[in-house]
């Protein structure tokens, strides 16, 4: 089948290489700019690290959500997603860059996590009780373990997928399907604990048994929105031809819609249980986000991340319209970023939204470096898994 597909529609070529280099340059310059911009004052770099954590967890969620998309597709033996799967593999491959970008999170831990300060722990019995888990060395070990496992899964599925482009061996598809189940289970555990360590431990007295699922739901919304946006942009560049059409966009829109509802369901479940129990160590987390300017952000998330897209993405005609779907995908990415900001920043700024240039620069910095890693993968391999035995299903796919 690959002989009948023009090479120019499945290769990014020089344009992709230029985009990759531009993303890397913008990323590095922006991070350096953010660092030097916040360098003044006694706690200047605290601002940098806090903005950095917002954007690190945002782009990490995009890569992890893409890895989930790839594994679930193999697990379910999905046929419709084959023509967009390689781009998802590219987004997952950006996790290699996220591994490097995790270093500043550890280096800036004293600006982020109060449990890293010995004097604070010494005066707090709760933190002393949690010290076996919340300590510098074990935090580093866990970060390394998370990325080692994520990158192992990414390497396994992307290497088999690209190897099949050359060999055409259908056994590779069977092998990926066999290991996708254990991969998804391992993914669920590592993502949950990573969200506990990177986000929930910002408020070490607070706890929620559903927080990992909340982060997962947002990650899938964000990754599906990013996947949709990237595929649309590539198609505007003349890639894919008619290999990706309204049928595929409708299903991507369905996923965004479905996980938007799931995100709202999990978010409400977490809020309702904490409200009903009315325990101070739990309610304090939400009280911070219902005080001052953060009340507005909370309402924007309620309407912008759920109610408005729930109505806007319900229509199949919107999901099949490339312009409208691009707008909705961009909107959901914005809302997902705001969600990460809403999780992180109230822990450091009571009642005031401290949005500033550092947030913009760290977004461009982390995002540029992450996307350069994703584009590097997409430039090295065809944009379509040419020898996947289910490719014909994707090309002929129609929604019922």
C-alpha cells in the first residue's frame, strides 16, 4: 500500500526540520529570558520555578496523554486511528525532552515544596510523619523511575511501529497489542504517583484519593486537543492528503468531548466529597481557590473547561469542520493550561492571580523544547505507519 501513497504527503521534509530548529531556539532563549527576568530580589527565582512547574506539568501531560492514546489504540486493536497514530507517537516521543526538563524541577524544589525545608519539617508533626515519602533523595529516585518507565514504554511502541515501516512484519502489531495491557496498567500507576509528587505535594497536608485520575483526565483532553491541532496544521501544510479526513476529525472531537465530560465528572466527585466531609485539612485546598481573584479563575474553569465545550462539541457538524475543530482544540489546550495554573499558583499567591511575563516565557521555553523533540521524531519517520496491517481500515473509515 505504501507504494500508492505519494512521499511528499507523508514526509515533513525541510519544513519540518526548520520548525524543529525554530522551536528549539525559541524554547532555549525563552527559558534563559525567564530565568534572568526573575533573577532580581531575594525570592526572584522562586517566581521562575513556580511558573516553570505549571508549564512542565502541562506539557508533561500532553506527552503522557499521547502515550496513552498510542497504547490504548494497540490494546483495542483500533483501526480508525492508524493515520493519526504516528503524530501521537511523535507527541509521546517529546517525553525524551521532558526528561531533561525535569532537572530544573528537582533543582528548584526548595522554591516549590515546603517539605524540602528541614526547619519546616521539624516544626510540623504531619510532615515528619510523611518524611519517609516526602524527602529529597526519594523524590529524585521516584522522578528517575517515572521517566525510566515512561521512556521504556515510549521506546517500545514507537520503535516497533517505525520498524514495521521497513519490515512490514504483522507480528510487530500483535506484539504491541500484547504488551499494551500491562503498559496501560503501569502507566496508570506511574502517572498517578507523579501527579501526587509534582502537584499534590505542593500542599502536603492535603490529600485526595482521586487526584491522579483528575490529572489523567486533563492529560487526555490536552493530548487529544494537541494531536488534533498538530494534524490539522500538518494537513494545512499539504501533508496527509485525503488519508485524514472529516471522519477521523469527528472521532478526535469525540475523544475531546468524552474526556472533557470525564474531567468534569472527576472534578465534581472530588469537590463534592471534600465539601460533604467538611474536614479542614481537605477544604483548605478549595478555599484557597475560592478566595479573591482565584474565584474568577475557578468559574472560568467551570464554564470554559466543561459547560461551554460540552455544548460546543456536541454537534457532529462542528467536529467535522476543520476550522471550528481547530478553534475548539486550541480552546481546550488553553483551558487545560489554566487548570494546571489553578492547581499550582494558589499555593504561593493567596487571593491574587500572579500572571506575568515569567509565565509566558516558561510556556514558550518548555513548550518549544518539548515540541522540538516531537518534531524530531516526526521528521525522521513517515507521518503514516505505512505497513500497519490495519491501515486500510483507517483509510476507508466512516462513522456510522
